[in-house]
């Protein structure tokens, strides 16, 4: 049988994962991306650089907190150039490593932009200005998403930042307004606050992180109220204009009153959206829905039998790890295997301080769907390990199907929640029940114990929390 010629358009976590897996399965792979090496938005302008800066923010915050433990340091001296270099070095190391892995797998990596000529070939405009037409048996679209904006609020000023330019740390401003109370804005706002900026947030809804349960968010909101200058909920920005010493922002509150405040910088962070223009999809049978996402089935195949699509371009949640797994499913389908992308849980993590992570069904979703459920909850104030860290501002909660005791969802708020959520995700995928989790011996003293103890709470015999089972 002849080798399959596969073209992957986009080399983010979905695209490069698909390309690498396809090469491992013996396909001839061409990978096209505008950057010099694979990595995509996640590695170049998203997950990775932001986490490098959040690590620095965590260190700065712990230095301040150490005063309460009897250790006092002097005022930190921030070398912005060196800080940028560290962040850029992290990005360069990881993207360069992906470039090496691409060569090792003998993938034909082309730096350029691709568009479909038809359902069997693409035209690539290379970085050097030349063009090349490439024929394929199958193609995978993995072009991700772009930053969403509010056109009426866009001003031509270097003081108006987005999630990309904010990561470049153009300055440490005296004041910064974050427009949008989602995870990107809160993560970046946390970085600038740790560096000494007075950060304010404006959010049109009545709470931060709309997708998360309120009993998780309350710990974060309380912490941010201490580190941020101001959190304005049920409020919206109606005008931004450049003035001599910054950006004048007109904000309308929930009661209809308006105020104008001047900020050094404004970070517009209202999310991301799919972008299919320039891909030449009109030359194929690929369909796009009313929200702009490419329509794909459970194998990630589009309405064109030769073309698959993965990642942000096919819909929410817009997460790198979701794209990577979709890439593997698409490749297996192309290879002729019987597969489907049907996860029971996709973990989500907000890397603020404290971190918030969840997998499976949230309590909000259970209520909205009318699903019968119970909640087993263990507060970190009762955790020995959390106490040694002086971090009682956390909770571990489990959403349970009462009749079967099956785990429907897990939510964790606290330091390291992003590392802990994987156990909850595995429990949901494996169809585990609370007895399975309760009987799994966890190391002591650790934060992972809070999952076991949350399960014990459900049965009314948690060692470190007296909460008898209700009859």
C-alpha cells in the first residue's frame, strides 16, 4: 500500500502533535506554518510565555508573604530586559526543540501560509516570497484562533495591549486596566500586579471567570481584591481615547452611571475567535457554521472527505491539550482505525494565584441540565499540607451521581490545582466512583490527599473534617 501524503496546516499543539504522530505511523507529512519552527500561539504567544512570567510573579508574591513567616527581603530590583530574555529563552528552547523533532521525523516543514486550491492540493506562499503547490491525499486544518477585539474600542496606540503585546512587557506601567475578567486577562493582570503595577479589571458579567463555579472563584476574587487596585463587575467600557499621559477610559457601571479614568496602559482581553479567511475553503467542500467554526464529526473529518480539522478552529473549549488529542484522533482516522473524539472530561486550568482547575461537569452545568447530583467538598483549611504552605485559601470539590456514587466532575482551587486535576480527569474517564477514590492511598502530607478526603466527606467519615453524613 502506498504511503499516505498528509498535509497539516498550522503547527500549534494540535498541528504538530498530528504531524508527529502521522510521521510515526509512516505517513509522508508536510507541515506548514508561518513561524520558523512548530509551536503555534501556545508556545510563541500564549500558554508557555505566560506561564514563565507567572512563575516570576509567584516568586515575587512569596517574597512579600515571607515577611509573615519571619523572613524579610529588601525591595526587589526588576531588570525588565533580563526578564524578557528569560521568557524568550523559554520560548526559543521549546520551539527550537520542536524544530529538531520535526527534522528527526523527516517531516517536510515549510515556513509559509497555505490555502486550498481544491480538495487535493494547497498553494503555499513561503516566507521567502516563492510559491509552491503541494498535492495531498488527506489534509488537517489546525490553524487555531485569533484575538477577539471590540472594533469601536480600538485606538491606534502602543498603550493599548492585547494578550500578545502584553507578554512582551513593553513597560511596567503605574496603572493598567484589564478589559475582560476571563482567564487570560486575570493571568496577565496578576503578572503586572506582582511587578508593581496598579491593576484594575472591568467585566460586563456579575463575576470573574464566568465558566467556573462561584464557590471556586470566591477564593481567587478575595485574593485579587487584595492585589488588584479595583475589580468592576457588571460594568463595561464604552470609550477609549488617547490623551497626553495615557488612555482615557469611559466606564459604565451596572446602575448606568459613567466615569472616565486615565490609565497608563489598557489590556484588551475578551477572548479568541476562529478565523478561516485566506484558507481557500471556498475551493473545497468544507462547511462553516454560524459561529465561524469549521464543522467536523467525531473523527474530526469535515464535510470534505479529504480534509480534517482540529483545535480552536472546530470549537470550544479552546485549549491546547484538547487540540493535541483531536490531532491524534484525526490521524488515526486517516490511517483507517476506528476512532472517535469522545472525552468524558477535558481539564481546564486558570494559572492565577490561587489556581483554579476543573474537569468533567461543573455544579453550574449540573444545575442547568437538571441532573441529580451531590457535592462532596473538602476545604483546604483542614489540610495539613496547605497549612504548612500558609495557604488555606482553597477547596477540593467532587460532583457525584448520588445513586451510583460515580464521579461526574472535579473542581480544585488552590496552589498547584493545575497539577492535581489530572487525577480527577482520570477518575472521570475511568468511570470511577467515590469508593475507588476513597480507598486509593494518597501520600501524606500532600495536597493530593484533599481528593481522597473530599471522597470521605461524602460518606461522613473524613479523618480531618467532622461532617456526618446527612440522612
